[in-house]
């Protein structure tokens, strides 16, 4: 709802992509014609050049009162939009204008039908598990953040490997020396954790992932653990480390600090227009081969 009680939608666009600007303009035209108020961020308003919109500051309250946040771009744009949708518990819809766009729900070619579905409120909403992250120095928390995809604790110095001890639920699990550790959600299992050798986890599965990055160890397998567990990454390297949340927000970690990761108290709500199973999305986005020399599997 907008301030006057009407319906409103917040648009977040990758203004560096001409296609995103054009899509935002077309979507705004269709939504405003149906009587919805469109909000845009003040940092994007000039590039989008949209008439009859409400310009709002980039703040945690940007999505408050909006019935939907629409991200136009790639997964990076959707992760940026999630920073605004999550505090307000507003559903987030991604329109893919990037490359893989794993988190996005629809493509640019579906814009007309997408506008119609938004106007009709014809979409489902699913909650995605998030991560709460805290850096502790001794017993004192010195920084905190969150992530939808993953938290990676990585070496601060390119010339040196990162020495870490990983604990699960307060018990030591393994000490790894390598490039770092990725802690991921099922949503993030197809992102950095996948590149580091982790498994693909269906979004409906409630679990946390721990994936060592290029670890020099006999036991360096990716782990899937309970969503109720707490992961602690103790940093022993003199140069410290950097914790990246969704690759967007960083926290400095000094030698002796530990990074604690647990299930987030607040999920991200994603709007879904399609009922297709995750298997189909996986095949489509990764272009997985489902036919061989004998032809299609159904043959």
C-alpha cells in the first residue's frame, strides 16, 4: 500500500543495462495504467526517467507498504533488492535481464504477462532460508550481517592461505588451510558454493552447507548440516580474513576472531509466477543434457 492507501510496487533496476531501463519503463507504463503507484530509488530515478512515480531513498524502509518489490537485472540486482524487501517482509519478484539469472522468476519476453499477474495479484509467495552472521572477538560481537545466498570467509592476503578451524554446535570439526570457507543456504547452493564443489540442494530442503575452498587437506568434503546448527569459523592466519555476505557486504575479521553463522531469524520472501519444479529450472539454467546418443529420455 502507498501512503494514501493505494497499491504500490517498488522497482529496483540495473540501470547500467539498457535493456533493464527499457523494461522498467514498459513495466511502469503497464502498472500505472492499471492504477498502481510505482516507486523507484532516488539513486536510479534519473537514469530511469520515469514519469508519475514516487522517488524513495535507499533505506531499509524503501519497501515498507509496497505489496511487491520487482528486480530487473541479474542475480546481483535481485540480491540488492532483497536488502530492501527483507526488512518489510515484502515479496520479491526477479525479472532476468542478465545471464544465468538463477534467482529470477521470469525473463524479459514475459513482461506483458508479468504485469498482468502483478495487477491481478496472481502469484504465490515462498520463504527462503537466510543466514545471520556475527563476527566475535572473544565473547564480544563486533559486527553482524546477513545473507540470502552465502557467507564466505576468505583470505585477506592473496599471497597467503587462510588457516581456519571450523566448529559445528560448539564442537571442533576440522582445521583447514586454503582459500577460505563458504557457508551457504539451499538458495545459494547453485552460486559460490557450487563453484567451490558443493552439492545442489533443492530450495525446499531446510539445511546449511559448509564448503571448503581449495583446502589443502585429506578431508575437505562439502558438508550438509542441520538448519538448527551453528557454524563457527575461527581465523588463525596473522593477516586475518574478510567475510563476504552475498558477495556484496563485507566484514573484516582479525586473527583470533571467529565468524558465527546460523539460520537467519528473518527469511526472504520470493514471489513465484510459475509452478514448474526446481528440476526444470536446474536443467534450463545450467543447460543440463537430458538426451544422449539414444535420444531423449522419453524415447
